């Protein structure tokens, strides 16, 4: 794979700047690849290509777009070993997690979009009119590094199926897996200009996309501060925007008569520790009943031992390094802050200086008050805050006392858990050991975002409505 080119208008071409951004392996600190440092000129070329390709692509019957997407999926699946290898190298996520969640789950998502696309309600009859949903146009997709494939698939597949054309700017930290997607679109026979890949920095490529007059929608996933900045720019030319942003998600454990909390603890740990806590939906605040504190703390410490940290190519390791030196320093600062604020470490703690790879152990703070910085800020690392509550009222109030509203979990007797879930201000709430559902809408309340991804709701985001008043003479 030649990572030193951009994919624009169906061709692999050099970036206009002639400059590159190096990609680091966070497990070793080795700079092992470089991609073009794209700029406004590259974005302009991509936007013109995407605009030229738009009329024919959006006029194509859905069945033909589906047929091309089926071919894409077959090729995408055949790239599995390469995708696992490159994701481990650019992100540092360990083998088993990378295979299941970073790569194979994206096949499930793609399949779900393909299967649901004929069911998207594109035409709706009203009393005196008919409403048609049409493509929005050229979509600028700006994505983060924590799920380098997943965040991209969540945008480009529904956007293309709904008849839009796409310019993708992946994170500058993890741009390599996106090259395989470009290759798959090319091999599947997508017409030129439908999918374009421009690598580079947010301040250059992301900025140019947000301002470009030929881009109709910005679909952004990343930090809340990044989303606000991008949203402001996009609104200058009244682009459609969707923002999938950060979280500080609560996980409420209700008292159990047998005092065995192994299952909810595992569910919480799988969320906050796998991917080294670098998951937008991670359950980073664990809310436990005051009267069970001592018992639960002991179980937390025991179970945390299962979450081994090490070389991500080792198939048995659960946590690899965090994704970059910047992440390592930010998370370390928060661990220090937690200690300074008076929270007590149950396990983990400050890492030493990174000699080789940015490794941080699962870290659990107890005696956390919800107004502490570590309970309010998105740390985006393997750091869990344990907070006690007095009763259900108190649990709901603590859960909602945060600027974010992306995800939540409630574990306990089902009816009680569901009643609590209805009171939590979050776009997603998991009850007990419920699995994910690709067809469900995914997105945030409050400062966690605007818009939804996933299933039919995700596809509707890439349409705009036209009402035809066609009942007159
Ligand atoms: P980030 O905001 O730094 O960057 C995200 C993307 O936006 C990158 O491609 C970056 O280059 C670009 N960008 C950043 N600032 C920009 C600007 N001012 N103008 C234009 N482009 C800009 O986020 P990150 O560190 O890559 O990712 C981590 C964040 O993403 C976390 O906050 C996490 O919660 C969030 N996230 C949210 C979801 C979700 O679905 N809600 C999913 C994954 C990650």
C-alpha cells in the first residue's frame, strides 16, 4: 500500500504541499509510515471532483448503489488481516480487541446499512403534499483516531448509500486504515469522485473542508471542543452539520442481595479499560450504593487484575498502550489531578516516564466526588472514578450532573433499571448485559453531540427533505 498519495477523483496523486505527516506506533515510539500533509488546494480538488460526480451518483437507483456497496464489503472483508495489522500499528489496540471491535464489527455495521437502506422512508404522503428525501450533496467527513475504521464506516457507508459523495479526512494520528477503504472502493468499481481521501491536520484539511463552498454537510466525530470549532465554521455557509462528541458516562450498579458484583464490574471494565479507555461511550463514572462500598471496592481490585497491559501484538493482552505521547501526558496529568483533589487510588496510578511505548495501567479512583475535575472532564484513558450514592434519586442526580450525555448503563433488577434509564439524560442507556444493536440510533444529548448515526436514523441524516404540493389543478 502506498500511503504517500491522496485518493482524489479516482486517482492516487501526490499532495499539493509536498509535505508529509509521520505516523507513530505507540507501542514502540517508531515512526513507521508517512502520509501527505494535505492542504486547502487538495480539499478544493476533492470538492470539485465530488461535486462533478454527484448528479450521476445520486440519480443512480438505490439497487445499483447497493450492488456496488456489496462488492465493497466483499473486498473490505478480504482485507481483514491487513486491517488488523495496520490498526494495531497505528493505534496500539491489542490483537483480540482490534480483530473483534475495530475490524470485524465494521463488517456488521456495513451489512446493517446495506440491508436497511431499502427501508429508509424516502417518500412520505401527507394530506396535501408528498415529501421526498434527497441526498444532501458533498459530505465532508472528519474523524478521530480512537476507532479509525469504525468512525469512518459510520459516515461513509450511509452517506454513499443515500446518494451523496464523500471527502474523508481521517485523524492525522491514524490515517492508514482509511487507505484500505479507498482501495476497496476503487477495486469495487465505484465511479471516480464518489469517494475521496485527503489526509492531514484538522487545522488545515479539516478547516478547509468546513469552509469549502462546495461541501454541503460536515459530519464530524471528535472532541466537543473540536466539534464546536468545526460547527462554527460550517455554519458560516449554512452547511448541514452533525457532531458526535465526547462523553463522561455513568454506570449505575443497584444493590444486590447476594453481594456478587462480578458481572456488572466486568461490563463496566470492558467499557472503560478496553481500547485503553479511549472510547467515547466508556463508562468512566461508576456509581455504587453507599452501603455496598467496601464489598464492591474489594471486587473491583480483584477483577482489575484480569485486565493485563502489554504488547498489543500479543494475542492474550487486554490493554495496549494509549495512542500517543500527547494522550499519555494528558492522562498522567489527570491521574495526578485526582490524587491532588483527594480521590483515593484503589489500583493503578501514575505511569513512569515512557521509555518504549505509552503504557498506562487500569487506574481506579474511589472516594470521588462528582464535582472533582476527574469526575467531570473526559479523561479518555483507562481511569475509572468510583462515586457512592445514597438512594436512587441521588444516583440519577449524580448521573445527570455533567455536561455530557452520550451513554449510560444501569445494572440491577430489570424494571427498576429501566425506570432509572428513562430518567438519565443520555442518547444510549444499556440495561444489564444487553448487547449493542447496529440498527439503533447512536448519538448524544447535551454537549455530546447533534445528530444520530446507525441504522435508518443514521441514513436519514444524509438526506434532506423536499415537500411537493402536488394536489392542485
Ligand atoms: P479531535 O477533536 O482532536 O479530532 C477529531 C478530528 O477532527 C480529527 O480528524 C482532527 O484532525 C479534526 N479536527 C480537530 N480540530 C479541528 C478543527 N478546529 N477544525 C477542523 N478539524 C479539526 O478528537 P480526537 O482526539 O481525534 O478524538 C477523541 C475525541 O473523539 C473524544 O472526545 C471522543 O469522545 C470523541 N469521539 C466521539 C465519538 C462519538 O461517536 N460521539 C466517537 C469517537 C470519538
